[in-house]
């Protein structure tokens, strides 16, 4: 079976997000002062071959922990759907 994973990796709330801060500061210059608290992360999609959804989720979780996310500075969440 084939599954599609949608993964969001974001900086931990307790850590400074310099890219998000720069975008937040730029919102005022763009005439959008009501927008604040911008946080910037990564969105990753991938396909997984697995015998069932539970196995696909286990594989995606392993990929996040081993490569896609630095858990010291980031957190992740994902969804897996059959394609």
C-alpha cells in the first residue's frame, strides 16, 4: 500500500525564531501591523510504501526523529493518508 505523509516541523515555542521575527517586523512596513507572532518552519510531503497505516506512521516518525527534525530546537507533527 502507498501512503502520503504531510509533516510540519516548527521551532520550539521557547526558542527565538529570527526568520519569523524578521517577517513580523516587515508586516508593519507592508501596512499590516495587525499581524504579529510569525513563526516559520518547514512543510514536508513524502510517499511511503507500507503494509498498513500503522507501519507507515512508524516509518514517518522514524524519518522525522532521525533526519527531518532536530528535536533539540524543533517539534514536528504529521498526518498519514492512503493514496
